[in-house]
C-alpha cells in the first residue's frame, strides 16, 4: 500500500511520515522542555515513519537525516542540519539566512524554525466565487497595508489586515472579483541579500510548499481561513500565487533546509549538476511521483482553506520532463482528475528560462494564462509604435494566441515584476541602484516613455500628461476581452521611483502610499471597474464574431483594411461602445456623437443598434 508523507493527528497522538528514499537513517526531532529530543524512525520502503502518543496541537518538530554527502552527485545528507518537514503547514518563526546553513557539518539547530504540529484540514471546500472574465487584483500582502492609516498598527502587513473594513471597501469600490496574493508561504532570503542590508520583499523563494510565513500570517492557517471568509462574505475571492518551480535551497552552495537534506532527488539534475531552468539555482522535478504528490496535497490543502484558485510562478516547470514541456504532462492530468483541484481557477505564468521555456497559449484548456503579448501591445499602442489593428486584436481576446471558442487570456499592463503603471509613463530607463547590483538587474526594455522628463517632475503639464496616459491604459485594460489583472496601487498612481525589479525593497519603495494616492486616477479606475462589473459584454470570454462586434472609424464607417494603421477607432458591442483615441488631438466620433479627448478611452453605454 502506498504511503502518504505528512503527519496524521489522532486523539491518541501523531504518526509522522517523511519521504527520504536515499537516507541511511532519519530521526524525528521534538522540542521538549526547551531541548531537542531525537526519536529514531523506521524505514518503510521510500518512507520513514514513527508513531508517538500524547502529542497535541502545536507541538514543535523537525527531522534530521543521515546518508552520503556528495554534492557532485546530488547528495547533501548532513545530520548536523535540522530539517523542516516538506508537508508542514506552519512554522514558529521566519527563516533567516546564515552561511552555516550551507556548510557541511555546521550545526543549524539554533538557526532553523520548528514546524508546528497541526491536524490536516478535511472536508469539501466551498465552490469558487471568482469566475474567469472578472477583475483580479494582485497584491503584496506586506506592502499593501504597511502604510494604511485605518489598519491597526499591529495588523499592518499581515493577511488579517486584508479583512479590515476599509480594505474591503476599497476593493469593492474598484469592482475587484478576486485578490491574488503574492506568495504567503514561508521563504528565505537569497544569500546575496543580507550582505547588502536587503531582504526579499516578494516571497518567490520558498523552502517548502505549504508552510505559511509567520511574518505575513502569524495566526497560521486559522488566520488565512478567517480572512478568506471575510473577503468571500464581501463577494471577493482569493487566489494564491504559488511557487512549485524551485526552492530557496538554491544551487550547490545553497542552504540545506528541507528537501535537500531528506530527498535531494526533488531537484532535476543534468550532466553539469543541478538544472537551472528557473534562474534560481535549482529546478523542481515535477515529473517525479513524490513531487507531484506534494504539489497535489498542497493545492488540496489551500482549497480547503477556502481559496478560489492558484497562479503558478514559472508554470512551464510544472509540465517539464527531460524532453521538455508538455501540456499533457502527468501533473496536469492529475490536477484535472482531482475534483477539488479541477474546480479551482488555475493561472499559468507561461514562461521560464529553460529551453523552449516560452509557452504562451500552450497550457491545458481550462487554464488561464498571463498574456505578455497583450501587455506589450497595449503599451506599444500608447507609446505610438503600432496602430489600431494590433490593439484591436488584444481588446478582442488575442485569438492569435489562444485556440478554441473563448479566450483564456489574463490581460494586464503592469504586474509586480517591472515598472508600475505610473513609472511606465514616467521613465524610459530603469533605476534599480537601490538593489545593490549596479543597475544590472531587471528588464532593460520596458516599452515605456516619460512624457518629456525622466522621473519625478514638478511641472503640472507633465503630471497631467502622465495622468492622462495612465487613465488611457486603465481604460484599455478594463475594455479588453478576457480576465483582467490590476496590480495594487496602480489604480491610484503608485511609484517605485523607477525601480523595475523591487523584489528586495521591503520598505517605502514598495509599501503603498495610501495618503499620497492620486484621487483622480482612483476615481477613474473605480468607474471603469463598476462599468465592467455591470456589463456582461465586457466580461464575456467568447471570441468576437460579426454578430457580436463591429469596428468603426470615428466618422462612423466600418473599418477598412487601410484604417487599421490609424490610431482612433470604436469597438461596438451589443450594449456598450469603446471609443479609443490614440492621437494627440481630440477626435469626434460621429456615430456616438462623442468628442473623445486626446489619448483617451471612453465607454458609452447602449450604443449598439
């Protein structure tokens, strides 16, 4: 009979089971009266188990494993390393990088957190609230409320803060259908950050897959469940951004924290050692049975917490094997076959840096995908690089990318990675010096512009031009066919001072400035959100046909082939018309009898017929 890794809690005690097929010995470590006490485990095939009576909720535990230490062969066993259970859901303190974590023979008991014993969640999760076509609001849990004046100081920067009435009121006014939380699972800083006096602010460097980070979620699973319930009561779903492509154990010289010390075959290897299709030092082998079992159980666990779905970072890794990416990968098939997982919303970031890593439009049919083609073409139109035809393709759902009768696109113009929406119209160059890498990190080409002045400007004309551009970009996003995503703060002009890779800025560069928000942009975004929520035509995913859309020139005539190079046009749906003026002068749209200001998008209700 196959065994399931993890901990089963009963009234009599607990059974511990860990997957460590190449270990020579494994011990369960318990914190008893302030001391670590080790209990030898029994090997059963690829697993090691032990039953201990009398253990209750909150008991602190970890593992140690013995075996060969030969990094050149992909083996890192070291009994001096205290190891976190890959299946743990809560830990008692955050991870802190120390060089000793990667030194063979260096004791790490004082450096590592303990896992907290919790009974696994059970029962059927609620049906998702979020439906494709709605508005996803991407946010960094810590940065979102660190400067929020209404949230109690003790709650700022936590998952619990998202349930505050002022936060929910803001989300509701914007028409948010689901919040997408950047990683809330526990992570460790990359080893180059502490010497620079920096910390990881985004969380894309997990140690295990489902342990919540106590800095963001000090109340553990109960806090997450309570916040999800409060948001659901307001009609707002929750999507978790999860990282299954690599872990914070990094490359050969990285720390030994969990998988590496128990089951190093979790990571793909090649002729030159660890495969690095992620750019993070290692690549999780999602073709391996034990890895897939861990991922599937993680998804079921968070579904039972009440979340609506998942966004997967560098998602091609999940479908990779030695031959490359496949949309028919076993993991994808197992996800589709699980009633709990298949009922959730599944969103791919459809690229990694490995061979054949760009897979936009190639994921399984039920999956939504981040659409960087839409992002780039929307930016290009408003920068003046392309004409109406390119933008119309993106507004219509990118049928050139996605097969079938409906779009699977997640349209966005800015995300956590890259310039903010405001910085995109205020900077032509990145300004990442605060990251300590001499401005070498981050993308060099951002399809951005600065309205005549690089960076901050006191000129009201420059500010007005930037505000107009941001409003036009927001209008384009909200008028586009498919699911849309807005990153927190872009609805009121947040800036990161031109930093387009602010992953290491856990400070006011990334913390939202609620007191300084641009209320004109915010009001515009709120109006767009309510318009989209009220009009099914804007949320429908079906690809457009001649019966469901017409395209017009400003003079009212239907678009001709030569008109698609121009920069002003109308998209007319059964109940609403979207008027786009990408020129630098006002344009009168005859059919709608509407003067559209320069560089603007306007929605007119009830104009078809």
